[in-house]
């Protein structure tokens, strides 16, 4: 498992998007960022300002367009339907955050706050994983239905399984995120002591590669201030 000083490029080189996923949505792209050297810390004035900017952006968007009609949200709703999920019941992470933002985004810690704000500002589903708790390379697959998904119910740990054909991120131990970008396992979630992370930026048309890169660039710009020795590697998959 990765540790500070790990070869981040090697981590990303092993990442994989299964052909069955690409066939489902040929317009799908994912930009992966592997980051180490992060100094954990609580929210600060800069992360608070970023959250407030994201909240204001969402309020402006809500004023003119229903959330489910925002272009990238609508594209992800269509993608969910393509593998049998009901988007009105299991909202992708972008839609969930965008709906919440006008009334206030969560304040967790500066790492989580930064990536949540960038997700809303750039209208892109954006996940964060603790690479020190990852086992093997990240890959995006259509589930068989047998893969374990470690989660909680009623405050107790339980093991669930994805639906057959569901699009999931997984590692060697099981599912790390269900329904493409819906719900993450606590096993690999970012924590107060996270120093090495993987960020997953998901894109469908009409989002362009340039817009996806701009979201990643802003995220990196905020991440590099989270420690004196932060290193970042990136890889774009799914362009053919």
C-alpha cells in the first residue's frame, strides 16, 4: 500500500477502466490525481472562503435551473439509468452536494472541504480516497454482484454487495465506491490523519476535457498548500 515517498506515477499507471464500462458510456473520462505529503489539519480561512464561494455558485445555479436539469447532473442521471439505478433514489455525489450547497456544505477538515467545494464549483463528481488504506490499483468495473462492500447500518459494520452490472470502483479487497460515484466505503474514506490520497474526477459529455482539466488544476492549486512537501501525479483515462 502507498506510503509517503511512494511512486505515485506507478499507482496511477496500474489504474484501469473496464471495457464494459467504456461501452456503456463511450463519452466517459476520469482524471485521477494521486497526492502525498499532505499535512492533516482542520478547516482554515482559505478552505472556508472556498466553501462559501461554492455555496454562492450553487445558489446562483438553483435560481435559474432545477438541479436535475443542470447539464452534468442530467448526464449522470442518464448514466445511472443505463445500468439500472434510480437516480431519484441514489443521487450521484455531484447532485447530492449541489442540492445541499445553498443551505451550507459540510465542514469536515480542510482536505475534504477543498475537494467538496471544487466539485460544486466545477460541477464534476469528485471522490477522495485514502491511499494508505487502499489494496492494489483502483479500477472501474461492472460488478458481478459478489464483490464485498464494507459499510455501516445503524452504526454497525455490515457487508453489502452491489447489484450485478452496477458500475463500481474497487480494489483488491472489494468495492470502494458504489454506483460509479454514489456511496464510498468507510474503509478507504479520507480521515483526519490522511497524508496520501487519490482523487477521482468523473466526466461525461457535455463536460469537455478542458473543463475537466480546469477542475483538476484548481484542486491541485489548493492541495499544494496543504504541506511543504506535497507531490501530485495525474492520469486521464477513457479518451479512447
